C-alpha cells in the first residue's frame, strides 16, 4: 500500500530491453534503504526491486506494465518520483475500498 507521498527522485541511468520486459537501473539517495523484492512506486507505477549495486538499483517492468503506463517512454537521464510502500507499524491495517455499485465501503481489521 502506498501513501501517495513522494519521498525522493531517482535518475534513470540504464534501460535494457529483454524479450518483452524492460529493466530499468536507477540512481537514488534512498538506494541504501531498499531491499531485493521491495515494492517501490516509480511515477506512481509499482515495480519490484530485483538488484542493488551501490547507489544504483534495478526494477523490471513487464509487457503489461509497459502497455498500460508511461514507464516504457522513459529515457536514460530522466528523473522519476519515488515512493516506498507504507510500513505497517501495528498489528492492524485499515483499508477502505469501493464494494459493488452501491457505493458502500468495506473495512477490514485484518
């Protein structure tokens, strides 16, 4: 889950196309705080960290992501907004979401 609050910016340093996927390597001041398999939003698009090397990390955008977002239009040198997933600080997470066409909200305490 993301808060919508941009934490930092990252610079695209390398783009590698492999089959229908795009591997993006980025430089960011938050890299030392990231972990492999962590979800990070890039311009609002959630991508998973697959590699970390110094101040540079890599994420992979699959074909579906490239077709539905602007991630595939990024170029080396572009700057993207970075947002890490929200940390759960208690035993409960409250989530509201639309439930059906009646407009009611569902709340889960699990």
